[in-house]
C-alpha cells in the first residue's frame, strides 16, 4: 500500500484547504490561512506560505507562516523563515534567517 512518499509534484500548489505532503514537491506552495503539514521523508523545493506550517521533512526555500511554524526534530530547513510563533524541537537542522 502506497502512502504518497514516491509521488513527485512539479508546479505551484495553492488552495483554501489544509494539505499534508508525504512525497516531493518542486514548486511553490501557497495555502493562505490553512495548515500545511510536511511529513517525515517529504521534500519541498520552493517557497512555502500558509497559516500554520508543521515541518517534519525537508524544505529548500523560504517559509512564511502567518500564524505559527512548528519544526519537528526530523526537519531540515535551508531557507529563511518568518512566523509570529515558532516551536522548534531539539535535533532539527535549520540553516535560516528567522524573522519573528
């Protein structure tokens, strides 16, 4: 049974619903005022904007969370992050300028 980890999406994703990513996204993700969850093993190459962002995978690009950003211990972030509230677990790898 596949759970989406081998799925690759190329292009921009936008919408007005919560989204959970298990595979790879090559492009921007824009979910105004919604929740974006990046599961362990997921990989996003592109900028991310959402109300709340929960990162357990890898992001190569900027993250703009308008409500909160949660960085799990399995997360790898290489890009600038902006959020009014930030929670970062020990063990996360973050190479970023953080704006709060």
